[in-house]
């Protein structure tokens, strides 16, 4: 829900192939700890999953596929030279796939921002593309325009390789159009040192007690909003993030701004009780409780958190341990549960892989996606366990299977989002700007469904 391009870039870095940030894999049931246990304890992908891929490989007669991707081999080699730990699952899987099948993997490199227009043009021209990336910007356009096809005819969507949140997010009209192994939940990072020094119970302690919700989040944020230099003005705040944390509150209260329905329709949720409650909480935090600095915008929270002037912020997956690295001890917890939300369910970032309708080798595409996803999961798990420990990896994996996410490639989405954010920051009554945002989004939905 954050339009700022820098934030979008950070999100993409978290959900693509940077394994030190990725959460790894969730099972076919969201948050099923037993499903995650196999991959995590083995330090990589599960043996039975690898055997299944080998069996699929033996049956595959055609190993020639074409992939539309945003990173060239040269770019990846440069990344590896600068950072030997860098890992790109696509480029690492290409030689493995070719060796297994004796075919040729053709990778067409197109910048991220041009992926949608390029794929649509290629499909309209009848050009072969077997594997393409799916993200929140190109859905639901891809299935609506019949750019991609349902995956359940080529792969078992109940396979534990696939992240349940990804499958659900890219399901349209009751059919899954993308699959992926990893997702990055947005979590709350907190300055544990600051909490300890102020004698305030930390989010980690509250979460362990089963008492981490909007009320306790608000209470702790208020306690750590202080005037530390005695100039009559608060210079330390309880929380800060993009858009005053509005996206966190919406998802943690069990909502998304729009919903895809099994009959293929799309509905706006701006006037739902869940969303209005989340918008009111955010507005109160900003203008009434004032535990968020209303005078600052953008990514100010990065420096403020590292400087010890911000008690809590947020980040995708394990990325906060790098982004907020400082002299303070930091840790993370899930987003606080809203009155209408479900424990541990919150927002996050994700992308997946689709098979376009012009694919000449959909079976080969399905096997490549599976092989690549297993490689991605294995490396992500190994790196994350090494850096953060098994317990935190298990926790992040579980959260990764409970992400509440809806692709936002709908006309006028950003207009509606801006109307809501402007109303929150200006103090406009929630009912007023919620109705405005809903009307805008509904107009955009009509355009999207009929264009």
C-alpha cells in the first residue's frame, strides 16, 4: 500500500532472491509448523520434494523453455563479484535444468518496470514465453487479459513447496495463477535496549505473554514517546514507518483494501468495519496520541531508529537486522493483533511465478519453477539459520504462511489509497474519506474488469 518507489524497491529486495532477507518457505496450510519443520531441520529443501522433482524430470521430454526475467546473467555475475554471498535462484537453476534435460533455457532480460507491458505484447504477438514473474502490480491484469493460465493443470498446488500465502494471493476466479516458495512478512522491529533502559515491558515480552495487540502496542508507544532533552517538545517517539503504519493496521485487523472473489469479481473494502477501525486507529496515533511524529515523512524512521530516537518501526522479513543495525540490541515480533484480526496474521511482500498462455512447454515450465523454488528455499533456509538461528527462522517461516496480501494492479488503486492517507493525516472524519476512497476504487475496478 506504500506508493513511494524507494519503499517499493526495498520490498522487492526482500521478496525476490536476496536470501539473507527472505523468510523461506511455508507449507500448504498457512502457518503449519509441522510443514515447515522438515525444511528447516534439514537445513534446506526436503528430500522427498527433491525426489519428486527428479521423477518429474525423468518424465519431461522437452527441456527447452523461455523465461522473462528482470536480471541479466551479466548483472548477476557483477552482483556475485561484489558480494560472494549473493544468490539468484533463476540463474543458479538454469545450468542444473539444462544438464538434467539436455535442453536450452532462453532467458529474456527486461527491466522490472517493463515486465508487464513486455509480456502482454509478447503474448499478443504469439511469442513463446514459458515462465514469467507475477507480482502485485501485474495482477489481476494477467488473468483478466488471459496473459497467464491456471497452474493447477500442471502442478500440485497442495505440494508443501508452495507458500500458502503466495498461492492464495494470486488466485483469481477460484484458480491459482502463480506459485512461489517464499514470502517476506512485515514485522515490528523494536529497540530492546531502549525498552530495558526505560523499564517498559518489551513487545517480545508482551507477545510471549499472549498480550500483543493494538492496546498494548499503543500503551508501549505512548510510554516511550518522550521529551528527552527537556525543551518542551517530544524528540523520541514510540513508532514510525511509511504512511504512519497504516498498511500494518489494515492487515493486522483482518482486511485488505480490495478482495478478489471466486466468481471473478473484485470488491472494495474501504467502508468495511475492519478498514475503518484501522484508519481510525492510525489517525488517532498520529493526531491524538501523537506517538508518531506527524511532521516527518519518507524513510526518516531508518535514522531515527538507529539513533535511539524511535522505539518501534517495521521491515520486511529479516531485513531489519541489516537496515537498522546499530549499537542497540534489536529484535522483532509480529504486527500487533487488531480487534477484528487474527494472531500472527499481517501484511508482507511476495511474488510468484506464472506460466503464460503462449507457453509451448508448460510442463517444462512447471518443472523449472519447482526446481528453482526448491533451490531458493534450500539456500534461504541455510543462510538464515546460520545468521539468525533456527528458532527465528521457524517463526519467520510461520508468519510467511499467514500473510494477508492482495495484488493491487487495479485502476485508481493509488488514487483511492492517497485519498485515505490524506484523510488520515488531515484529520478528516474516517467515514467521509472512506466513502470517497471506496467510490474511487470501485470506478477503477469497473475499468479494470472491462478494459
